[in-house]
């Protein structure tokens, strides 16, 4: 997978980094854990600057983040009301929880967006609840950009320092991603299993 990413970035430079990060955010064909370290490696070889790679990766990812945010906001949480009423058990929520979630998001949405962007797997999903719950676009953009920049900088710097061994990054990001997936699946199954008890 990494070989064609290397070739693509070498050919299209910063634009290639931005495009791949946008594609990864909208429809993840390849993980950012591959794209940004390859960009960092290119910077280490002198083809690009590290700051330029980070800026390009952040810009591309943010375009994808805004795409999902605006789409979710256009749909709106109220249009999902009938689905939540009908399939609440499998969505693991009822409308009262949605109302409580809106109040919680009004207070802590900035932290959710910022820290969510720093977590593998979760980072691509953050835009949807932010859009559905109508988080102010200015706050979303600011906190999302800060979190995204932190993540892309971390990966690019790792590729810059590791050089040809950038693939080793997956040795720690991979297990972290799998652990997060296991936790999310476990939490979902728990909520489904305890649905009737929680409703009472």
C-alpha cells in the first residue's frame, strides 16, 4: 500500500498529501497513518518542508471534516426523530437521550471535537455528531483544525524521524486503533443488551 502512496506524493507534492488526506477523511481508502509518515519521509529527503506537509495534510483533512459536518447539519437531528423512535434499541438511544446529548454537547462539544481528532478510528467520525447537533461552525472549525493539525503533525514528524522505517508507526497506531474498535463494539453491545433496563 505504501509504495503507490510514496509515488503519488513524490509526483504531486503538497497537493498529493492534501488530496489523499481529503480522500481518507471522506471515504477512507488508506489510513492517515500511512499518508502523513510518507509525507514526513519526503520532507526528510528534502523534497518538501515538514511544515508544508503538515499544513497540506491538515487542509485536506479539514475539507473532508467540513464535508461530513455540513452534510450532517443539512440532515439535522430532528429528521432522524422517527428513526430514533422506531429503531431506538439498535441505535442505543431514545429521544430523551438526544435532548440530553444536545445539552452536553453545548457545554463540552469543543473538547469532544478536539480530543476526538487525536484518536485513531474515532477521528473520522467526529464531524457527524457535531453537524447533527448543530455545533457552531466557527467553533467546529477552530477546534477541529487544532486537533487535526496535532494528529497530522505527530504522524508527519514520526515519518520525518524514522525515515525508511516509517512503517513501524503502525506497530503502535495499529493496536491502539484495534483497542478503540473493541471498546466501541463492547459499549454498543452493552447498551443493546441493557436497553429495556435503561428505559425503565
